[in-house]
């Protein structure tokens, strides 16, 4: 489906680059962009010549006089060949992913003649001043002051536009509204799609900002009232209009509350892309830009940072889709859809669904190595957590009675903890609804880290929890309930790393990290106490966030000293430290650690001062990493690290907005590379919804290298 977009660019050179970049740099590429210059006297002509010289076949520049804005737009749409139309004023701009989201909405609403979304009102610099939420539109509701549609986020079916006859060229103030009015009077379907797609820029020279056509605008609105109602507006109409508007504020308070919030606390509004400026998606971090965002009709996320969601051919992404209103720990009846998302076209194919999932790791959905197009995800099989293996080429589906944590690089077997036990002892990483009496056994001999044959479904216990406790150097008391988690293979599949964990008396997570060969030999306790996220930097070494030299602190935690009423307040203060202060006081940072000896050396100490989720690139030259969301501002930075030179490149800053303050429900970015090592996918969040986002980092890497 092709979308044709028209811009009338009369003397808008000051804003034109931003507008054009916001169209041409969209992730949705099947577009036609027609820019009309009816005779500008500023730098518009030079800018258009510059863009023409780039040779983008999607761009068409027309230099033709017109009889006003509506006439100019009609001339542009006469040349348009797209299936759907939209126009963008030269001083306004699209937001990232807008066309991809609009195209996805069009695909879901084949009967719609017009769709429209939401967006932001901004100042001349593109700084958001308030959010604009569109409302349902009918001809009668509009002329009675009860309908609001953000023109910049509006798209029409080309055939429907032509049937109406295009814009009324005699209307020089609200031609866009009259088009929607005529469509409504003709019985066409106009549909609101929630989602922020554009920015409406208010500045002293704009028609809205200058109010230079205010009198003419009132005349047009009175004419449209007569067109719909068949009579002149009366005082009684005005009184009824005001009454209905007040009732709407009570019945549908979202827009009103949003406007009040924006007025009182404008700092919560997001930073919008200044496409042609220093903070734009094109210029950030040496050329990094957002390519696509998952739709915002639900919550879309992948999960953890230790595996890649990209298909073997790098064209589609494996994601989870859940009800956006689930803002609590998942219950046994809560379902997640497993789907494939083509981020270039916006198409979505549902593969299956599961009730075995959590917010941090999803259903451990992953691609099976060594297969052409085969994926696996955990789901209930009988009365236990199991998994389903789906061959997308043959359509074959097989279920195994055991859930999977990590697949060996050869693709024939996997490792896994007991997700039912995790659901009882660490709900954020387990599955609900599988609790049993065995969970009360502190350190069982018949549970632990399992090896699962992906062909036969048979499993064997590689390491029991009791055996791991015995190898813990007396770090775990006999009555402590412990669990296994975070198992990971090196790329050759020769070694594994995993954790044994429990909650200490001060309610903090205590971790022991082990390494062994993949067949269960050479078990070694590498470190303990504060241990966080890691990834393999080569076949023998991992990069890991941890605390060094923590024996005294570890002993204090095990003894319960840190849980005492005298010490606990100090502990709570220390846990709130961030950045370099946290590194100095708590001795935490990234380290390079040998999985054979446990020896470690500092890695980028002070340069990466905050815990995050690292993933090494396919060529092992780069590391992508995030930080936990800032507890007050929600800032969540995404960074690139050149491993050999230990050099940090700041890429983007996301705002954490998952709609809950529960740390178990947080939406960490969990960045992951694509197969080619040029794109990164992150679990971003916006307005309470998880929204998987694809980021192009190739330019930043080229500049960094």
C-alpha cells in the first residue's frame, strides 16, 4: 500500500527541512512525497533543489502557482498515485514511526475512508507544549464544537478523497475540516486510532498562531453550520454548545485531564524529534535513528537481553503481545500472543499464545539455532510449564513437557531451571499457577538445572540445587530456599554460566554465579553476593555488573545484620545511590571475568557507572547496553561501547512510562542486536504501554570505528 503525502511549502524555509526529513526518514518506505512551491521568496527553492539532487525517487517537487493553500494541495493530489493520502504543512512534522502505525491501522480497518490519530502541539522549536487527543468526528458534532481532529495525523483513502472532490478551494482557513465534514455527510467512515503521530507547530507566522484570518475562520464555520443544519446558528445553539462541551468534559475527561496536566507540569511531555537539528533521530549519537515502533494498540515486547528476537534472515521479529491494561503480576489465566512482526511493512502474523510468561523474560520465545525458520516458546503443556516448537516452513508443531531457558548453539538441546519453582520463589521470572508442595523444600536433590533434548523431549538433571549449595563455600544456610536462573551458553556451546539465588534477610537478592562445561563437568563458583547482568565477550570470558571485594558485606547480609532496624535505613539510602557515587560507596561496576578461573578486571569503570543489560555484537567489536530507568525522571539511556577501545557512545534517551511503580513490572530496554549487527531492538514504553522499538546504530558504529 502506497501513501502519498503532499506539502505546500510557500515561504516556510525555516521549517522545511524538519518537515521533509520527518516524511522521508519514516520507517514505512512505500510512500510518494509531493512538495509544492507556488513561488517562495525565501530559501525554500534552494532547499528543494538540494533534496532533488539526492535523487530519492519518492520525492516529486512541483513549482506551480496556486489560488491558496487548498488549491495547491489539490494540485498535488491530482499528481498523487498512492492508495491513501495525507498532507503535512511545511512547518509541522511527523513523529517517528507515524506512517508505519498509520499503515498498520489501515490494514486493520479495511472499511475506513479516513483514519486519524493524536499528537502534540509544539512551539517553533518543536518543543511539546501539550498533547492533542482527537475525538470522534461527525458533521453535527463538529459544527456544534464537540469534535477535534488533529489534521497532521489524518489520512484519507484516495478514492474517497476524489469522490468528495478534494478540498474546497474557497475555504482558506479550515479546508481540512470541511473535507472531513463532507465525508461525514456522504456517509463515509471516519475512525479515530489512538497514537501520537504528528506535531502541530504554533508560531507567530502560522495561520493559527497569528490569528490573522480569525474573522474569515468564523465566517467559514458559520457557513459549515448552515451546510449541515440547514439554518443559521442561534443564541440557543451557542448555549447548547457550551452545555454539551461541559458535559463532554465530565463524560470523557481524558483530553481535559491531559490538558490540565500539561499546563501544570509541562516537564512530563516527551522530547520530540527535531529531525533536522542536533537532537533529532537522524543526528543523535553519530547518526542513530529510530526505524520503527510496534503498534500502540496493545503492549508489544520481547523480553530479556540474552537472545535475539530477529529471524534468521533478519526480516521479522519475535514479540509478545498482551493486554495493555495488565499492570500487575501475570495470573494463570492471562494470555500473551506470540507473533512475528515485519517492522518494515508493519505486518503481524500470530504464531500462538501462552499463559507461561512474565514481564521480564516473556515466554522465553527464541529462534532454534541451525534451523531454517523454527521458533520455540514456553506454554502450559498439561499441568506443567512446557514449550511448543513451531517450524514456519513446514507448519509442524511439537510440544515438549518441559519449559526452556536457553538453547544450545547446535540447536539439539536446551537448559532450563524449574519455572514453576521460580513462580513460587521469584514471581518476576517464573510462571504463575504451577506452585507445589515441593517449593517448600529449601534445597531439593531432585530439582535444579535441567538439560532437555529438543528432539525426544527427555530431560536429565545436570546440577541439583543441593549439589550447588554444597559447592557454595558455605554461603547458603540449610533452611534458605534457593532457585536456579539465568542460564547462558557461550557461542561455541562448550561452556555455560548460570546463577543460584535467594532472598536474604534484608530482602535483597543474593546471587551465586557458576560456570561449567555444557556436559556438566568443571563446575566452578565464580563469585557471589551482588551479581547482575552479563554477556559473553568471548568463549571464556563474560562482561558482568557486580560488586568486587564483597566478602564482609556478604557476611553481613547472610548474618541478617543488614536487616536490623538500626542498619536497614542506611542500607536503603545506599541502594538509592546512582552513577559514580554508587560505584565508589558500594564498589559496583562492570568487570571482565574468566568463566574458568573467576579472575576479573574492571571494565569501563566510571564510564559505565550504572547497572544495565549488556549484549555483545555478532562480530564482538561492540557492546550495546542500557541503564535501569531513573527512579525520578524515568530517563533510560541507550549506549554503544567500542569494546577494544572501551569507548562509550551515547545514542538515545528513552522515557520509562510503563504505568506502574512496581519494580517487578518495569520495562527495561533489554537491548538486543540483529543478526547483521547493525540494528538494535529495545523494549521501550510509552503512556503505560510496552512498545518494542527498532533503532539503526550503523552510522554511529561507522563514525566510532
